[in-house]
């Protein structure tokens, strides 16, 4: 009898943090794992690293062709690559917003468009998109990042309806603050205004303190494996206890009460 092929997983942005830990967890779960990075990276722990810039259509196509050519299949795509911009909403130019969306949203669109024909030919596949609690609870001074994650949520839900009858499912994984280099890699707003200097500095202090108490990336990696392997997956998977609590509060607490509590936690003035 022919032995079943080993499941193949492809994860973008896999050099560190959530991406790397998810790649390791998927490898431990029995997948043959390919990770991507924008620059050449050494393959570790059985994870094959490939160069790919998700903002470049040709780069994505070449990477997907490499994986499918070597394995003959792609069972799982995890879209993790992305970054944030810190600052007041009006402090970022349209160009900066477009550049971030080109990675956080359109990078996902590119990779999905590249793998869907392969998954459709297999008559099965799973796509896991890494979102954030900011995909349903937008925070102050992270407007563009929150907007990109809201867009990912809407795109993912629509897509799941469209391709479910093809044997392919789309799942969102929604982490809260996670102990990665996210805060260190935040891009600064490119048109800063003196009006926001004080609060911008205070927000960075708040973020750094929050990161000290944040979930470890292994918590998110566990949610990724669950999203990838569940026979009947939920559309959204909160990663960790904080994310689950925020999700429940957002759904069941009255809007005015949630807003008041949220502003207090964010250190914002109590203004209705």
C-alpha cells in the first residue's frame, strides 16, 4: 500500500516570535514545515526557510512554486508576516498606511491566491490567518494596525464562505499582547505632530510594560496547531486567556460600560 504523504505546512514570517514557535509546534505535530523570511535565514529544527517578500507578487509565486514542486502539496498555509505602526492616526501619511496594508492585508491576499489552486486540486486545505484582539477591539495610537487586522478579519470570513465547499477552511487566530519583538519593530508615524509627543511617549511606556506581562509565543503556537488540525474548526480562535476574556467582554458587556473600562485601562481621560 502507498504510504500517505506527509502534510505540508507553509508559514510566513517564521524567523522569530509567533512565526517561529508556530513552525516548531507544527513540526512537532507531524507537518513538514516551510517558513519564510524577507532575507536568507538558516533552516533550524527541521524547518526549511525560504526567502519571500509577501509584498512582492513574483516573490510569493516563486516561493509557493518551490514548496509545491518539492512536496507536491500544500495542506496548510499560516499567514503570520506583518508589522505595526505606532502613533496617532493622523500622524501617518497615506503612503505609510498603504505600505503597511501591502504587507498585513495584501500579503495575505497574495499568498492565498497562490496556494488556492493547489489546495483546490487536493480537494482539501486549511488557511490560518494571524489576526489580533485589535481585529475586534481597536486600541488608541495603533489605528492603522487595528484597521489592517479588521480588514484581515473581514477578508477571512468572506473567503471561508466562498471556499468551504471546495474542502478548504479559513481560521482566524486572535492573540492578545504576545512577548515578541513586536514593540521593538514598530514603525514610527512618518508625519509626527507635537500635539501628540507626550501621549505618544506614554503609550510606548504602556506597551513595553504590557509586553512584560504578555503571553509567550508558545501560547499562540498552540492555538495555531488547534486551528490547523481541528476537524470542524471555529472561524475564530482566541489565543490565550487574555484574548478569550477580551473577546467575551466585547461580546456581552454593554458598549458604554466596555468603552469606559477600556479607556481607563488604556490610561485615557474619562470622557463619554
